[in-house]
C-alpha cells in the first residue's frame, strides 16, 4: 500500500465504485448516521482491486480477506452498527478516511510514522508483514541481511514500506546496494530475479509463498525478517472512542476464537495472522 501495499507488486487499482453488499456490511455510505432503531451506519474504506485482500470478484461483488474480517466484526457489533463499504484505490481509501467520508479503513495498513501522524491504528493486527530478503538460490547465496547485499541490485515496489526501509538503510550506508524501483506484477518480479536483472527483492512470507506455489519460482527468503511488521485497521485521528473500543474488542474476539485464522487460510492460503 502506498506507502504500503498488501502485495509487493503494484495492484492495478481502479476508481471507487458504490456496491451493495449482503449481510451486516451493506450498501456504501458517505458518513456516519443513525437508523430509526438507533443502529449507527459506519462507512469502511477499503480496496476494489487488492486481490486477495479487498477486490471485486467476477460477479462484481466486493470480497477478500479484509472484507471478510470486517463482516465478522459487523456480526459481533450488529446491535450497535451497520457497516458499509466504500471501495476505491489505495490512496483514495486513505483520503476518504482523512476527509471523514469513512470512519474506518481496512486495506492492509502497516504502521509508519506518516500514517501515525494522521490516523489512529487499531490494536489487533490482521496480517503478518515481516519483510524478508528474497532471492533465487540458483543465482547465488540466500541473503540474510542488508549488509550482504553490498553491490547488488534490489527491487522494491515504489512507495511501499519495503522501499522506505531500504531507503532508511541507504541513508546511513550510502551506495551499499542499488535500489531498483518499479511497479512489477508478481510474474515480472519473479522474472527479474530469476533472470538476474535484480539480485533480490524485499517482501513478506506471503509473497514468497505465492512466488513458489503459483509461479514455481523456487525462491528462498532470509532465515529471519529484516523488518517486523503487521497490518492493522485505521480510524480517524480523533475517532469516536466507543467505536474504536468496540471494534478493537470484536477484532480480538475473532482472533481468539480462530475466525481470523480460518479467514486467512481461506483467502490467503495459509495462517498469516500475527501472534
């Protein structure tokens, strides 16, 4: 997502659209309001092409891991809130939250200083985004640290947290390695590493698993992360405390009862829930 995306590749993001969603997360709205029964409508900003996290399926229905998590939270809180989705591209989802068009944003947001200054993070992580150095062992060593990348070319998707952490390292270690920016698809990333056009990329375990299971890359990652991170929900900076407390509590409940793990396996193919 910019500055972090849910995948190391740049998602082909489209314009925001309105969508009627079945269940406790129903038609998109533009602001918080109360129904006759006292149930408040809360708008959730999310993605429309962030497969498998938040995207439109072939039938035009909003789906994905983040969407399913918010549906589960909505089930827990239906006596208080009716959640609605406002799908858009990644930058617009943050704009919609900042402007008050949405009260919550769910789009795999990692923690960074820029977002911390503008928004309030939820307390329960949804997805583990610990960053590994990923390379092709057929072309050389499996790199374990930034220090081992001296003189190498490292791909990072433009404006992601992975690019930012590499930039931070290079500020104190000028010319340690060359950072190659781009908006590669998963296929292009695998091709670039396999061909030797770049020596490595920075990505979480989820991407490594995808490279190997879907694209048969045979890549390996560093034994441990070079940066530990997770994705969280975002609220407005001065959000309603009751709303935040209830959502955070419901998030903890669906984590504790195994719902979050079940959804991770269903949508992402494995358990990527943070410990």
